[in-house]
C-alpha cells in the first residue's frame, strides 16, 4: 500500500470515528501534528526581548449621564503627560510642541 493510500485510509477512519465531523478531524490532526506548539514557539520568538510597559489611566468611571462631562474632559488632560512619557519610553518619539511636553522626571 502506498503512503498516500495509507494516509487516506487513516483520515477516512478518523472521519468515520468522529461522526463525519470534518472540523473535529482537522482539529485532531492539528493537535496531533504539533501545530499549536509550533505556533506558540514562533510567537514566542517574535516577542523575545521586548520589554512592554503597561500604563493604566482612569478618571473614576462613568457619570451615568451618557455624555462627557467636565470630569471626563479633565481626565483626558490628566492622562496626556503619562501617555507622552510612555510613548517616549517605548518609541523615543516626543510629542509636537503644540500638544504638550513630557512631565519632569521628579513628578
């Protein structure tokens, strides 16, 4: 029996055993063939050496009115300096002068 014929019998047997569910056969073959481990390895290599910095900003939540109030607008302005700093740390880019400046290192 040739390799192709043997593989055909194998896939046909799997398909029959799994109730002719093509998706289940595909998933089984991908798991059994190590595809997900290989994808994880490739993704791990892609991000090796990155040092992400995560910043979380909040202004205390929704005012319940469904509209942006002064508290929300003030929150946006409070968010800009740490945002500028994070972007500068991660990319080296500075904001345009008309938009603002980075906060002092002491703040």
